[in-house]
C-alpha cells in the first residue's frame, strides 16, 4: 500500500472518506480508517524507514544472532503472534 501511495514530498496528505489526496492526485478505494492512517503516516517516509532497517539487518548478517541492536529493532513487534520466543 505504501508503494501505491509513494509521493515525492510534494504536498500535504489528506483523507476524504475512502480517498487519500496528495499532490493533486486522488487515490480512491480505501477503507476510511486506512485512508486516515495513510494521510497521517507519509508512505514515502515509511518506505525510507523500511529501507534503513533492511540496511541495518544486512550489516548485522554475520553477527551472532540476535545481537542487542536487532533485538531493539524488533522490540516494537513483541505483541505480534509471530514474534520469536528468544526475544
């Protein structure tokens, strides 16, 4: 979904019912709650954050698993059912 909405920082995001509006483009078809979420959390920023975390993971690929840095990156997801028991 973030890739579908990946803007270039060209303007303010807003939600109107089932539509997200940015950069003079309307993206229809969202549940209104998701449209508000997208408007509040700039998808371009989310994609940059994901890429940064992937670079961190790549740098730690040869470290003893899991190192403290990776545990810290994973900690926000501790309530997810797939979160590993070692954490």
